[in-house]
C-alpha cells in the first residue's frame, strides 16, 4: 500500500473511533453478549434487537483502542437490517480477511476494507476481531435459544 492510501485508511479508522456508530442504547434487547481481548484490555458489549431473524437494531459499547472501537463501529453499520444468516456470513468474511485468508471484500463492506491494514501488525488483529467474534457468539447463543448468555467471549481462544 502506498503512503497516501495508508493515511486515508488511518483517517477512516480514526473517524470511526471518534464517532462510533451503534452507541445509542436500544429498548428491546434479544441478544446480549460481551467480549474481552485480554492481551490489550479491549472490552465490548453487543446488544441486538432481532425480528423475524433480521437485526433491526444494534447497540455496541466498546472500550479500548482505536482499532477495536473502529471495528465495532463498522460492524454496527454493516449488520443493521440484515438477516442473521447474512450477518454470520459477513462476519466470517471479515474474520478471514483479518487472518489473511480472504482478500476481496464485497463492495457493501465499505470502510471495513480499511481493517485489512491491521494484518501488518499481528498483535492488533485480535483488537479488530473482538467485535466480530462477540457478535458471532451472541447470534449462535440466540439461535440456540439463549440470546442473553453471560459467558464472556475472549480473543485468547481464537488462535
């Protein structure tokens, strides 16, 4: 990547960090899950309102580094009004992209492509993954009939 592209990507990540999406609390919570990245202290709570297997609303409360908060903000933008199956697929694509197993992202992923640069810093991959892994666990629990599970998702289990 050239330096002007790197700079543009940094600006997008900082914009999501400063003005994160999905911060507004939601009234009806069908899915509630928490995640933690013990290697750097990032923490996240993800809440979803689900109607007819479609994410109607999302609340993300992420405390951590710029990459973690930006990734959570991008997640909030991507998943709203999408069917759960599509969200699972999309989260898996992002996970694979961050781990270097996927190069091309669909156009509708928008700013998420900027997270590709995180791969240059392997220690930061878990920061970017935290929101996506937490979301996937919450959806899995919801589909198994327990959307409000108290278990905390850890990036340490995702080697």
